[in-house]
C-alpha cells in the first residue's frame, strides 16, 4: 500500500504524486475516473470502470438467453445479422 497526501487547490484541482502516476501508468492528458463508494474515493481507468459496470448489469443474462459458449454468441450474431439484412 502507498500513502500520499495532496492539497486541493482553489479550483478543486489536485496533483497526483509521481509514484502513484507511475504505478497506474498515468500520463499527461490521460482520462481517469474518480468513483465514490462507501466513504472512499477510487481512482481508476474509466474504460475498466465502464466494463465492470456493464458486467454487473449483465450478470445472469447469459443464462437467461441460454448462451453457453462463444459459438452460441457467434450464432446469435449471425441470426441477428440475417434478420436485419432481411434474409
């Protein structure tokens, strides 16, 4: 675990300490997500947060659709494509 402090500036800005930026591989211009949960703030990659949120939303949906393999997904995509293209 790493512990650092930083100061909140008048416009609400903070600076991330170098060691944290290095560990998270954050570079100038990168986007980050701040997530507040149960009294804590997490700094994460927004793409990872989006995928985690999506995964939680979709939990149990594979079973409802009777999808058991990648082949099932490919077949479903083919069927939808054929339906959309009017075959």
